[in-house]
C-alpha cells in the first residue's frame, strides 16, 4: 500500500507516474501500482501510448538535429 493506504492508483497519480518514468526510473512499488492501474484503465493506457509516441518523436528530432550539425 502507498502512504495513503491504497493499492490502486487514481488516474491523476497514474498520469504523474507515466510522465515521471520518462525522467527517472520508477521504484518497484511505483511500477507495480502503475501496471495494476493500467490493466483496468483504458484512458491511462491511451495517455501512456500518446506520451511514448511524443517521447519517441522528440528523440528522432534530436537525433536528426545532431546529424545535421
């Protein structure tokens, strides 16, 4: 359970973790909670896919800019 005594995340916290995982590795507990939440929440699944797509696109842009220098 997290600090508030709940196992299941609310969408707001799941969205925070989805964003945060692009900045730092999530703890084992955070990963477990997020995976559990994503099993049952299609809007958060969609948000994760969108953020992953944006992140990948930005990676390609940075790579292209580095090649052009």
